[in-house]
C-alpha cells in the first residue's frame, strides 16, 4: 500500500492536505494549495507527512469535485485505510516544481522574508499567505527590530505595493501606507 520514503535530496514543498475520505473504496478528499487546484495531480508520486512521520504514495486517479479533489491512491481499497491518512500534508520535492519566470515566486519562497518599507522601516516577517479571491494576502508578524508588535495583513500586489524582492537577502520592500 504505502512505501517508506526515499532519502530526500531536495526540501519538500507542501502542495495540499488530505482532509477527509470519500466513499467506501478508499478514495480521499484533498484540499489543494495549487492554482488551478488540480495541478497537484501533475505529480504522480507524493510524500505525505504528519508530524515527523512521512510516507510515499502513488496517485492512481483524481478529479475536481467543487473546491476539493477526490483522489484514489495506489493500494487504498477501503474507507478505514483512507481514514488513517486524514490530516496528512501532501508534499513534493522542491526540485520537481516548474521554474517560474523572472519576478514570479512560489509562496514558500516568500515565507520568512523581512518586510521593509521604502524608507527602511521593518514591519516584520511574512508568516504565511492567504488566498482571498481578489488577491493574495501576506500575514506579516512582528519580529526583532520591527517598528511595533502588530500583525499586519498586506496585499500581495507586485504591480502596486510590492516594489522589490531579494530572496538572497531575505527582504521584500513594500510601498506601505500606515492606514493598512
């Protein structure tokens, strides 16, 4: 059913999560972080993990059902087996992700960046991003040296607010309005 993972040479990136079971034949419901959401199915081999435990699974089939995916994994044949995988994260090696064009970034690359204003004030670090429908939002939490202890929700709009991203330096420069 589920193979133990190969030694990983590339860091893992979370692409989704198994959230529930579907039916009685071992299918699982998957919440996907990819856009479009069925892009997670482009990866036939997943590393799934929960806490310190991880396993390799193979995707047999999958389909979109509303805002989630219904996925059949190799070797899962009944609901009880599938229940054991609820709340496991779906990961793939970072090296398997497609290369992006200049100026495009994966969310995992932005998480942890320091956010500074055009005049050099440190607002905090990007903790995570949220998809809101109209645009993505960065959750910026205070850190050592930040101007205050406020958590901020800043729009991720490169054409308007995000002025510069330097992954090597770990910095994102934003045109920030204190009214946010």
